[in-house]
C-alpha cells in the first residue's frame, strides 16, 4: 500500500498517457477512413468529368462532320456551276 501511495502519480500519468495514445490511434484511424472516402469521391467526380468531356467532344465532332458535309456539298455545287459556265462559254 505504501508503494501505491508513493507511485500513484506516476501510475495515473502512465494510464493517462496510454489513454491518450489510444485516442490518437482512433483519431488517425477515423482520418484514414475519411481520406479513403474522399479519394473515392474524387475518383467518381473524375469519371463524371471524363464522361462529360467525352460527350462534349463527340458533340463537337458531330458538328464538325455536319459542317464538313455541308461544305463538301457546297463545293460540289460550285464545281458543277463552274463546269456549266465553262461549257457554255466554249
């Protein structure tokens, strides 16, 4: 009992220290889970962004193809008109 009276402060400090370590480990574990959830969220956001970019690129490519087709038709008409004019003059 005398030993307990002499060393109670040290024992209480050691118990408090171990309790603090356990609390820090729990806190770090929770931070790890939160970070993992954030990483999953960022990857999902990245996939959504890539999907949106792909759709926008496909829409742009369709528009370019349509314009290219219109220009080709206009050039065909222009060529036909030039041939008709050349044929009339000769």
